[in-house]
C-alpha cells in the first residue's frame, strides 16, 4: 500500500531509468507525472518493423535483471508473474568485419579462453584485465547503480 505524501514530481523520459525513477517515486507516495517525446515508452528499448523484419533499436543484452525484479517487489508484485527471463551462455556474440566471431560467456575463465584462442592476447593477461575491471565495478557500483533517492 502506497502512503500518499501530497507531493508531486516529474520524470522526463520513459526509457529504462525514467520508468524506474517513476516507479520508485510513486512507491514513495509521490504523484508522478511522466513526460515523453516519443509516441511510445521504452526509450532505446524499442523495436522497428520493416518489410516483415523486426529490428531491435537499442540494447539487445539484458544485464542486471535483479534491478527489474526489485522494481516489481517494491510495488508489491511477484516479478515472475509479470516478467521472466533465462540466463544464456554464451550471453551474446561479437562479429567483426574481418569475419572473426567471439562468444561472450558468463565465466571469466571460459571467456578468457575464447578471447585468447582468437586474438594475440594471453589468457592470463585477459583474466588480469577482467579482474581489474571487476574491481573498478565493485568500487563504483554503490555510487552509480545502487544510489537511492531519500526524498
């Protein structure tokens, strides 16, 4: 149950972050007005159909599904009743102009083996790089991804 606080706010844009902000603010009791320039919500998470083909117009990799689950739970909903996903491995493929194709796997070891086999880089160097980027992520994710509105 949302406890109304007699305050209002505006959210500009219905991309993923705009929708998430609107849900969070509504759950804090705000009356939320959302403004969107397009005739559809979703921002870059949209599709276009042309000549019988469907094209993703934005991200095609769904990362951090736990944040979507969190929004449902904040709203008192079971995410599985509204939204399901499965983990894929490989997560996606990279295709390069020279014909090289790389599979992006969940595990660092498997991903590093794949990269090492198809590039000039050593597996150990790739793992060292992945560990360094993981450290940076862990140091910054609280500030950039988990910051919470205290209004």
